[in-house]
């Protein structure tokens, strides 16, 4: 039998008309209704959020599995204010249901569902419905909110009491986006003290309708997109303070059985949502209940088994309800310690041969990392977690300390150790003294220690890199401005063996580089370059991969104008026949581009031949081999994530040569190259009037010189003064260069 205990979530606070959430049992604002205070008294302890859950179990009512036969969307609420949680269900046929808990807060027992009505009204259309309780109209009692067919949300006033809700038959109806059909939630999204409306839809878009009325008299404005969410289909939003930081977050269930978490920012900001993270099973794999619920996940978060950790509930297309027990970090540490103790003498072989143990131990660490990365473990608990985990490295040095492992008998050991290192690092705030604690606990020495302590980078390579490798890596990364890149983990797949193909290391951010000796050469410049630009393959690969975590990740937020300029440069390199959307960072307008290709005879209009025509158009015209500094622009149009990273190959190999190379291309009628040079130079300058020029030679010899920049009133670079000479640039409108003049520096005595 499932157990439960009461907890206050964001929506609980909303229906009580709180202006702010209840966080860690403290009212964060003084304006709060008596209902809110009453709810606060029920709260027994802070509920621990988690990203990881055990397998889905069908919920029973009346001694058998609940089955509404059609779509079911579930929400939890203390219906009669008796201290335990009841369930509300929106059915797939327009009807609503109540599963009233006849057990206790610790041992819930649900009888057969009973119809939920408003006066004599027992049906809201004949399609998907959603239901919740929230104070919106009249007095301070929670009202019945129903999202139903016809793109409508209807609010029925509670005309009963706090312990015996009863709802008026007539209600206030608001129109929302098409195909919403029950996918909705209510919460104070912008922090102004009024409950707003948020809806999902069959197509996946999430919309926010700001409450422009007043307390007790809602009036929802025009819908606007809630973040840049493009997950289809059947998006079911759930608003709550998931990580207990006082800011509303978004859980989004979708058609495919998954649930994504978007952490929120400060109230009132337009771009409030962070990058999504998927909820997981306890073994670290992505949570997915599509086989159980038949599509369409409807997430609800509540502690239903009374263990202090929030659990996940969901309905779905097949009409059943499911419970997924949340796994807290304390129990994960215990499970990890237990597994180590059981298999310490032969863990490498066990992980190789026993998939169940492997899933358990890696899943435990991956779940801890997910909770840390999502901010679900508070500061005090993080220190406790570190103190629990750190001694294990000395207790099991052959498994968790820095060492070279036998990949034949223990192919998963370097990956297990690496994942443990990541969890230990992420458990503490990002400060040098904390990185020193981690390095000491793990036995990191010499170059490995310097990478970790100085740069916050864990190199996972099965201790194969030479001291020369490590010194050269440290030298190169130190020479890069620390604010322009963000990498926590570097793996070297070729030195980690075949296990990495199936067992990944989870981290906040990471890259993989090639397993190569130092000194192997590469000319990073094309044959029409003024001279060769020979560099070290191992290190230039490192620069390339680090650049993936520059403009497209860090810079996308810190320098959005440069992120947009990358696509403007791609459009220039591709020519006018390739049409980009507006803004260009939205990518290629395929329909308009196909129209252009067909009109000029480059495509016959048959979709089956499009890819061949697309590739052939760029391959057959040599100008496209020179419109990008490294390779045919066709590649970068198909893989725009490579368009900036590839520039690092030339810039860090020889920045001066890259500038001169772009001038020779300019003189040959290829004007787009110089904009690529200016893009990376401008990004690395951090918007200042100085940037570094690099020369990276085989073996790791690195020269770094400061170069002066001059900018116009719009912030565009108009002059680069380097040891090799002076480059000047003209602009008409926009950010792309229309004039390029180069004056080489004369040698002394000439």
C-alpha cells in the first residue's frame, strides 16, 4: 500500500493567494492569507526534491488498479483539510473525478473514484480535461479550475467550506490556445501576487497568460510563449518551486513518456527558464513511462510515501495512474557504499560481467550528479555529502583514487572513478580552496592536480597522458580567457577503452579529445594560405573542443549579438539562394531555400532528390570551398555547431596567419572569411580593446602576444594592430565588413 505525507508545493501556495512561495517552511513575504497559514502548520519537514525515481507502479483504488479507460490527468490536494493527500483526475471524456484518501498521511487508501461536479454540471465537453484547485474568485477558499475542450478554462467558485468544498454551477470562462484540452497550471509566474495561467497544447507550445486583474477577480491577458520550448507533442506544464530556491520552475510532461525540468530565474524576466534536464530512473537512464501510460505524461510532484523525498505521479492516454517513488541523495550514498563493500575485491570484473550491478552503481552516481547539477541539494547537505563520499577514495583506493586501471579485467573502472570524481567536485561550491580539498581526497598529483585546482578541469584518461601532455594542456587553457569557456570534464575516449561507448560520464559540462601523442603535426590552413600554419594535432583538437563550449554555450548568454553574428556570417558564406529565418540564428528557411533552388534549376522539386541537389550545389561551385576558412560551407550549414569551433583550429594555431589568410581570400573575391576571423577575435576579447594572438607549434610550444583593437560607436572592430601589421575594416550597415585594408609592419632597418 502506498504511503504519503502532506507537503506544500508551489500550486498549494498559489491557491492560498500567497504573494510568494513557502520555502523551507518560512513565509517569504508578509502578505499571505489565513488559508496559507493553515497549510503551513501542516508542513512537517522540508521535502527533498530529486531528479531520480524508481519504476512506475499503478495506483490502486477500491482494491484494484485505477483505470478511467480514457485519458487521465492527475493532481494532488488535501481536499477536506484532514492532513492527508487526495487525488483529483481530469478524464478523457470531459468528466472529473475525486479519489478521497480514507487512509492516513503515512498509509493512503483510496476508494473507488467518485464524480467531481460543479452544481449539477458533471461534464466539461467530451475530450481531455485537466483539473486543479486554486483560489481565484470570491473569498479565500480554493476554487475549481477546469481546462477543457474548445480551448477554454472555466473557474467555478467554492461556495462550500474549507473542509467541505462545493462549487457553483456557473463559472468564469477564459479562452486559451487551440488544442490545449486539459494541459494547464496556475501559479504566480511573474511574482506580482496574482495567479497567472499557463497552458500546454497538442503541438507542444507552452503559453503564459498574465493575470491583469486583481485578487479575487482574475483577468487573463493575451497569451505569450513561456520560454523557447519546442518539445512536441502533448505538453503538460506543472509549475512549482522544484529546487526550493524561491523561484518557480517548470516540469513538462510530453507525449513520449518523458518529463523535463526547466529551472526558473528571477520573477518578471522574459527569459526565465534554463536549459532542460530530463528526469531519470534510479539507474541514471532517462525516465520514460510511454509503455505504461500509452503516451502523454501528466506530471505531478508530491511526497506520497512519507519518506521526505518528493515522488512523481502521472496519468496518461490509457486512463491509468502511476506512482514513481523519489530516490533521495542520502539513500543513494548508502546504496553506493553498500555496493562497494559487497564487491570491493572484484569490482572491476563484477562491473564487466554483471549488468545489474553496473546499472546500480553508475545509476547511483549519475543520480547524485543530476541532483547536484539541478541545485536540488542545499548547501549544508552538499558539505555533508562531500564528507560522506570523500573518505571512500582512501577506503577503496584501487577503485576510486587516481590510478591506471587494467582495461581488460576492469573496463568500467576508469569510468566509475571519473563519475565519482565529478560528483565529489560538484558537491562543493566552485572555489579554489574546495578544488584543493577534492584533489587531496582523490590523490591528484602534478599535472592532473594543476588542471583541477587551477582550472576546475578533471581529465579522465586512465592516467595515460604524459607530463608533457598535461603541461601543454594547462599552458593552452590558462592562456585562454577564463570567462569565455566552461568545461568541467575532459575525457580521452581512445585511452578509456570500449566501455565508454555504452557507459557515459555525466557532468555539468564536458568534452572529448583524441588519444594522440604530442608532436603529431597538422597544417590548419588551406593550400591558398600565404604560408603553412603547422600546429600540434592533440592540442589543436583540445582548442577546437573547448571552442564548442565558448560562443554556442557561454557566449549565447553573455554575448548574444555575437551568437547571432555567427549565423549572419554563415548566411553571407552560403550566398543569397540560401534563405535564413529571422533572426538568422533560427536557422535555414527550408521552404524558401527549396523554392530558390527549384527556380534557378538546381533542384527538380522531388523531395527524394533534395539532399543530393543540396550537396551538389555547393560541391559544384569552387567558391564555396573558400567562403569559409576551413572547408566547404555546406558542412557548416548542416552542422552550425561546428561553425565557430572550427575557427579555433586556425586562430590558436596562428592568429596572425589567420588574419593574413583572410586578407588573401578577400583579395581573391571571398569577403566572408574576414568576418569569421573577427567573430572569434571579438569573442575572445570579451568586448574589450585588447585580444591575444596565439602561435601553437608541434609539441606544445605556445606564444601569446597582446594585440590592440579599435572599435566604432557600435562596438564593431575597425582596427587590429598586431606585430605583423595593421588591419582596418569598414562597415556600412550591420555587423559584416564591407572594406578591408592591410598594412604589413616594416621590419626595423628596412
